[in-house]
C-alpha cells in the first residue's frame, strides 16, 4: 500500500497547499484506489490530512506487486501541488526494498531516495502555449522582412446638417422614462435595427479587439448619419474584461467617451444576469451597483440573459437594470427548432412559458437571443407571431448570428411576423459568426411596409 499525499519530500515531507489543477489516477488489474479529496479544482488546505489517495497493489509476490504499484504511480498526473509520488517511485525501485532486507534506518541510509526527477508537465505547457497563440497571435517572427504598410484609415467627410445631431428615441427615454420609450418603439410603423458593430460584431469576428480609439473616430458619423438606429450595442459581454486584460483600456472611460460623441443614439449592453459582465455569480449588491454606475456613465438599454434560461439569474439582472433607471430587455436564449414537431425539449410551449415569466417580472422589451444562429426563418415566424399574439403591446427584439448563412432570411421573417427590432452589423463587419448584413436587410426592406426604419421625432422617413 502507498499513501499518495501532498507532502514535499525535499522539505522533510512538509505538507503542500494549493489548488489541484490536474488530477488523473493510475488504475488497472490488481490495483485498488481509496481516494480522499482528490479531483481537479480541489483546494488542499493546511488544516486537514494531506492524503490524496491510497493505492493498493496485489500480486503473487512482493516484486510483482511492486511492479504493479510502480506502473500505477507512473500513470498518476497531479498538477498544482507537490506530492510524494517521486519518493515512492524511488523506494519501489530500490533493490533492498524489493528484497525485503530493510530496517528502520532504511531511509537514513539511502539519501538517493530524495533525488526526485523534475516534472516536465508537457501537456499543460502545450495547452498554455496553444491558448496563448490563439488569444495573442503567433510568437514567431514574420516569414518576410517586409515592413507592414503604414495605412491610417480615414473617415470620409460627411454633411452634419447642423452642429447638433438629430433627435431620436433617446429623447423620449430621457424625458418620459423607459415605459414611454417602450411604447414609442412599439408604435413605430417600421422595422427598427440595432447595430452590433461596436460590440458583438467585433467580439464574434475579432475577439473583441477593436480599440476605443477606433470606435471614437467613427462615432460622430454614427451620431449624425445613422441616428435612425434603434440603438448601438457598444458595451457588456466580453468588452469589459477584454478592454482591461488585452487592450489595457478602461471600459468605463470607453462608455463615457462614446456617450459624449453619440449623445443622441440609445446605447445597449449585454448583461449576463447575476454574472454581470464576468464569468461567475456575483453578490446581488455588486450587480445592482454595477448597473447603477453603467447607467450613470451613459448606458440606456440592458439586455439581460442567462445562457441556460435560469430564471433567478435573469431576474437579478432585470431588477438591477430597472432600479438603475435603464430599459430592461429580458432575453430568451434560443436553441433547438420550434418548427420541428419531433423536438420535444425546447418546444414553443417552453419558450412561451419562459416569456410569461419574463413579462411577469416587468421587462420593457422581450428579446429572442439566438446565440448559435439556429433560428430558421420558419421557426422565427412561428415563435415571433406566437409572442406577438400573446403580447400585442410589448416590443419584440430578435438577435441572431449569421453562422449558418440564414440570418438575413430569419430576420426578415421575424419582422414580417411582428418583431419590432432586429440585430444587424455594418456590411464589412457582418456575416459568419457576426450578425446579418445591415445593407442586405435595408435593401430587402426597401419598398415594403417595414421600410420606415429611420426614426426622427416628428418626422419618419
């Protein structure tokens, strides 16, 4: 029997502490494992027994049992904490131990037992390397000695029709509040568009790497010439952590600076419910404070979702956004195919029941969030028309990704079925895993009842 522990033989078997990053045990015929708190992610505390696992090897004689034990111990992979496995391997390889001619001075007389081979940790090093290359690009020099072209993109001149940008839905929101804003959206006769270029488009295509500097350069153009948009999605999702970790920018400053350059266009963000813009659950008061500060910095519309449609997580985000004074857009995360009667898990009734709960919780706008680009035109028509029949006064906003290439058709089908807003991206940042092409949808709407997408207070074009 061998006791595998988190004790460091090189430090007089002093217990080691930390988090187990990798744990894989050795098994097989003649091997029995009695494990303790040993699994990937386990926290090894200094206050409890350092035992990870007991390994028992059984064979016809001592040497055969020792060989089985060595084979099992060789197969162990434990990373994150130090263990005594190297010491045990040295003992099992010692001839005196194998002959059974040992006494209580055995360890003292064999200092070579403490000469431990260093762990190569090749698999994790390879994974870390691949992850670093994927995120940060290759570390090797370019294959050519040519210097990259020094090109500075120029924003073309455009008429502003006066110094002040046009008035939009945001004036209604500021003057009369979220409820009046939602009513104005619902009463608008055409199909409205949300532009994801400032957030989800480059998150999907470019790992969220577009800088604040570049977004600011085009913002005045958007404010004056694209003010007919329902909103500009420019924050939330991965923009917060990427701005800090990779672009070395302040996400709060990005929001404040874009608001100064686009004072008239409603801003929209993606809020991961109780996870806010992070990757774990946060205390409720933190989510509330986050939304409060985001609203003060210029955020207007909070799209709140949970990828598993876990209602308590969504409601926390809804309450936080609503208390901050923002427009609450609760989202249904879509998967499956509601138009396929053989699908029995994510059915139309499933989504309708979820919508009932979100409406009951007080959402101003109901969103369908098709994160994987699975929403077919027929399914979009069925789901949107069902929601429209049940909630004739509630604005419906549909989001998709063009991964499968059917995004334009699905958004047009959603608009015909009664959706008020669909998500698009400018043509150069559309398609593939981004949103459908803005130009394609605008061209398809031309000459139809949904053509009146450019909103002005007192003047619809």
